[in-house]
C-alpha cells in the first residue's frame, strides 16, 4: 500500500525545474514563457520584455503559472 509521502516523492521528480511565475509578477528578463493549461488544451506562450507583468492565461485565470523556456525568437 502506498502512502502520501511516496506519491509526493514521485511527483517531485517530474516538477519543472526553474522559477515559476504568477500573474502580476515581473519578468526577470526578456524571453518566451509557457503555461501548461491541462491535458485537453495546448500550452499558452507569451513573449515579455524585462519588467513586464505576467498575464493570466485564457481559461486558467488566477491559477496561471508561467515557466521559462529556451525558445529563441
């Protein structure tokens, strides 16, 4: 039988590395950021300049979480 500690340890292995940003946070540098919106919708992308506010993603609202990407464009 599994307990919550073991499941938490497994889930921690698959968390994305790096900082996570919420709506209203300031972008630390210019670049492209992505938001996973669930299994049935494609990810949302946004390009921000340093110091711009992170927006809310469509369909996610205040639960939006942005992650850094290495997309160069």
